[in-house]
């Protein structure tokens, strides 16, 4: 899930780009933009960098274990031949 602060900051940046004439509506526009961003980003099934890093580390350990098991299997097969 994306950080709420990121969504708030994006909402502020977008509302800051609006013309000065909508100043009275800025709070409403910002809230609507924030809600739209939250809904859109939620549909994208994004993960945090921390979650990504954890999964990357887990995948690396899994690859290392697989390589170890493949080597052990190769050794066992060679022993059976003799």
C-alpha cells in the first residue's frame, strides 16, 4: 500500500498548479484529488519499498537454497554412478 503522506503531497502539488481563481475551492479540490489518487493507486496493487526489499531478499535466499540443493543432487547422482 502506498504511503498516505505521498498521496497528500501529490494532492497538494496538483492543487498548487491550479489557477489562483479557485483559491476558495482549493481545500475541496485537494480533498477530491487526494481521494482520486488513493482510489487509483489502490487499484494498482502497489507495494512499499520495504515490502519489495523483503521479497527480493527472500527470493535471493530461495535461489541460493535451490543452487545448494541442485549441487547436492548432482553430487548424489555422481556417487550412485560409482
